[in-house]
C-alpha cells in the first residue's frame, strides 16, 4: 500500500478536513508534499514517494518522463532536482520542483513501481531536448541504447513524431552516434 493519498481520498474515507490538517502539523504523523497530496508517514519522502505524489498532483493522465522515467526503467542518467511530467493540454497546475510539460501526444506508458512512466525513447528525447550541452545529449542517448531500453531507430522514429522544438542537438547526436545503415555492436550479456 502506498503511503501517498490525496486529501479528497482521505475525506472520502471519513476524515474531516480538520483531522487531515491536524495529522499534517509539524508534530503530526503525516506531511503535506504538494497541494492536495499527503504522505502518510513522518519520515522524509523518498524519490519514489515524490514521484507518486507528482502523479497525484498532475492528474490521472500524467506520466513521469525524462531522467526519472529512464532511471526507473534501468538506464543510468543523472537525476535533476525537478521531476519532469507529461500531462494533458488542459492541465493548468504548476509547482516548484515539478516540470509539467503539456502535450497533446501522450506517450506509450510503462508501469513500474506503481508509477506511470513514459516509454524509453520518449523519455530520453524529452530529457535530451532540454539539454544545451552536446555531450549531455550524447550521454542520454548512449545510456538508453546501452541499457537496451530502445534502439537508435526507435529514437529516430520518436524524434520524427515529436515536437521539433529543442531537437537540433538531438538530431545531430543521433546522426553522429548511430548513422543510418551502420550495424550495431553486439555486447555479450
């Protein structure tokens, strides 16, 4: 059972707003992570707790993308301070520490650890498109291909389907790292 709950769910279970507030005081057993989202334990939230809270906060159609989605699926990439989430076009929420990107092209979803994660190619490109350092872009693309989460062709396909905004460095890195027609090296497992 996840220790994350919305205040609406807690009220529906029979707790009054006053009781919820009392549980979330500095000396109480719970803590408010985000507006309308409560962690039902006194210990500091883990990254997983934070990811779950962000999904509650951003809405039912939201999906974790970028570094957190890649890390949860097995790639080794650095985690930024913020959590990158994709949400529907009508989402109007915002909060420090959360990068909410509105999209009208929802990604394929992978379910892990009770989370909705963007498919690897989409998550990698969402992360890489925000980079201004060419080496960081190469590191991201290499990480997902090396972890066998997706192929260079899947990255190219996702790049063609997605927004062109921020894609110049990604296109350049893909052409350089994985030229079309070149055979992929096979690494022993």
